[in-house]
C-alpha cells in the first residue's frame, strides 16, 4: 500500500465498457474491451481527491478486479 497514490472507500454507481488498444511491441497491438466503473467516494484513506466521484478502468473476466 506504500506505492498506492490513492486509497479510498466508495460505492460503485455506474458501469460501462470502453475499447482500448494495447501495444505489446512494434507489430503487436491488440484491441480489448475494459470495464469503466464510477464510484462515489465515501472515505479517503490516502491521497487528495478534488471531486466526490472517481472512475476506475479494469479488465473484464479473469484478469479484471471484481467489485
């Protein structure tokens, strides 16, 4: 947790998907769908937040974080 710039407790209020392109090398790019989750911030443990909501993007499926 020392390397985390922000730590908060929140409630997810909205989820949608976004398309991203990830480059693994010169000739290796892949398009993937990620989940974008909007949270309301209830309590801040570390860091400064200038709004009362935050968006987090994570993978979908086995590689993503389950909220």
